[in-house]
C-alpha cells in the first residue's frame, strides 16, 4: 500500500525531479571546473558521467593509460559527478 500511495500521490514524479535537479547542479559544477582547467569535455544531457579529453596531460595512475586499447581513447577519462559533495 505504501508504494501504491507513493505512485498515486505524485511523490515519485517530485522525487525524480528533485534528483534530476540535484544531478544537473553537480554536472554543471564539474563542467565549470573543467572549463576553468581548459579541458575538452562533452556535457551530457543525462546520466552520471562527463567524458573529458586530457589534451596531452597525464591521466590515470602515474599517467598511464586506463584503456584496453592504448591507441584509442588513451587521453580520455570518464568522470562521475553523482558522487560530488555539495561542498
């Protein structure tokens, strides 16, 4: 009965909107910081990750590639913004 009430009351839609707004804030914050660092990235329309091109900078542990095929995407990284704290 609790779940049905949650659905019928419109609370689910409100919850989804609140989570979406929160994730958008986190995404925008991360993208702003990436712009300040002059990094190329793809600002996502959804999801939890921003793809970043390192532009010749070292990435990964000790600067080594974190991709299976070092000739592809060796200078890209995927950053998760859903874990960013508001601080």
